[in-house]
C-alpha cells in the first residue's frame, strides 16, 4: 500500500465498521485446502437442497440455452410474476423479484432506512439484517432473543420514533425456531403503521401444511408488511440466485425504485417459474427433509447433545466447541457451519442431507 493510500480513509465510516459476512465453505475451496477430491466432500453448511435442481427447472433452463440471446433478460420477470400471481392470487404490482432473498433484504434497507433511522432485528437472527441496516447508515437495534428465537415483545419495546424498519425470520436461520401465525398477527397488530416489517420466510416450504401461511392474506391485512421468499432452499435453485417478495403497491414501488433493472437472469427466471409449480418436487423435498432431520436429531439424542428443534432444513446443535469440531470434520471432508459469527461458539449448524449423508455425518461426529 502506498503512503498516500495509508493517509486516506476510503468509504463511509459505517461501511468500514461492517464485519465481513463469512459464508459456508464451498466444496471446491475445501478440496483445494485439504487435498480431497471434490466429489468426496460432504457439504452440510449452507442449507442447500440435497435433491439438487428439479427436473422441471433443468428443462426450462435447457430451453433457454437452446435459443441463446444477446438481449438482456426481462427486467420485469413477466412470466415468473404471472406464475406467482397464479400461485398466490396477488396482482403483479405486489411482487418484486430479487437475486435471492439476500438482495431483497438489502433492497428493503435501501428503500426504507437511512442515516438517523433505526432498524430492529433480533439476536441470533440472520446476520444479513444487521449488515443491511448498517450499510445504509441506519442503526441496527439488536433485541435479546428468547430461547434462541425472536422475542416479539422485546422487538415491540425497541420500536421508537426513529424506527423505520424491522426484520423477522420465520423459520429463523440459524436457530430453526418458528413463530406461529397467531403470534405474528398479534405482533403486527401492535407495530406502528409507519414501520415497515419484513417477514423473511426463506424456509417456509419446509413447514407442515397446518403451519403454512398465506402471504397474500397477511399482506392484504397489513399495509406495512413485506413477505420474502426464495427459490434457493426447498426449490433447489441456490446457484441461480432468485427470490421474490410480496407487498402492497406503495411498498413494492419503493423496492423496485432501488432494484437494479436486470438483477435476475433469463435462466433463473425460467427455472423459478417451472420450480414454483412443481408440487411433486416440493413434496419429495419435504419428505426427505422431515426424515433426515429426524435422523439427525435421533443421533444427537443418543449422544446426549443439546439441539434446537428446527422448522427448517438444518439443525443447530451444541457440540462444546464449534470451531474445533468444525475443523475436525473438515479433516474428514465434511463441511458444517460454525456459529462464531453469531456469538454461539459452542454450536454448529448442520444442514439436513440425504440419509447416507446424515449417517456419514453422525458417524464422524459421534
């Protein structure tokens, strides 16, 4: 670094204070670091669907590839929005398409928060909420958790005249906790109408039918609500980076004002439109996940390990020293997620895999 550069402070001070978000290790990086063949690595760190990409989505992408174009993708994702309208019964003006729910989280911060504002988030909720708030110069107000999940009463108490935005993950990542719809509604009834609430339902497809919510009904009743979902988890399209949110037009318009025009690819739009309607794949995904999650928890029970009952496709388990156990598993070509970034140093988060994946993990761990 030059002497000149050392005397200059680049960027906003609140950006300089941001911690780097550290994603789960990729199979290729572990292969390079430890000398394993890449296909021997078991990655259970990023909550990906072990069934892979649904055939319906693969065929949709092949159709795009068969007729390649030099044109930009549809900036309005018209076909995908039409499928979302069909699925949820909302107008296209209520829908915003994003490059995964991660981009939508950022767009909400850009649209509804800034310098002098406060954004309420829960302890042990998805780390990107706090990062998104800080990146726009707002103050992230982190409320204490209840049993490693959201304490909605504490979040209500944290709302003040400066609060413009609030994030809730349900089910919550990384802890897997779940809030019933009746509790969500009771909470929304008490949130001031000028505070925008983002309800992040990235893992909602893993819930049993009796716990499924209707985004359209919630959004119709609460004009300050944004419901986010993603195709990265149950739909198996993590590599394509595509998600969506539903909100009334006065909020959707704000989100689309800060959304880049060509933020999703033609491949992603086509694959998501197909995957959305693939009920057979979603049903199989849920069955595999339910069985695999039970398999992992049975193993943890036998070993006397404490874990948090999960509503998602992962389990947070207390192993005593999360970083040490993570490194030991890496030596066996198994990747899990340590929780140091969440100040949960005794814990690791383990994604649910196929039966043989879960068995390999349990044999290595126990």
